[in-house]
C-alpha cells in the first residue's frame, strides 16, 4: 500500500461521493467503483494498492461513504431562513 494510493482514494471519494436516496446507492456504488478504478489506472496507481487502502473491498468502502454522506446532508441546512422586506414604489 502506498501513501499515494491513500491520498488518491481520499481525494477521489471527496470529489465523487454525494448524498442520495437509499434506493440509488447500490447502483451508484458500482458506477463509482468502476470510475475510481479507471481514474486510478489513469493516474498510474496500482489497483492492488487501491484495494489495500480500501480494506480489500472498494465497493464496500464506497457504499459506506455514500451511507455516511446521507445523514450528514440531512443534518446540514442548505441556507438560513432570512426575512427581507420588499419595498414597492407607486408611480
């Protein structure tokens, strides 16, 4: 396992994992695993190093990341409620 593979996987997951409904997560996991492997090869990182960094199961690592992203997204408000008065002018 290399530090480069660990840095790659951490950064890759941060860029690609987004919160989504539970019914979409498994299909998205398979899609993301394929994309991650492709990107790792393109970056010159050995796939065995990616497997090692992922604890031997890249699909499980990505699925766990998707499952973690969902509650965090649910807990974070998108924007505070702001009341703004609207002024109108008469002609």
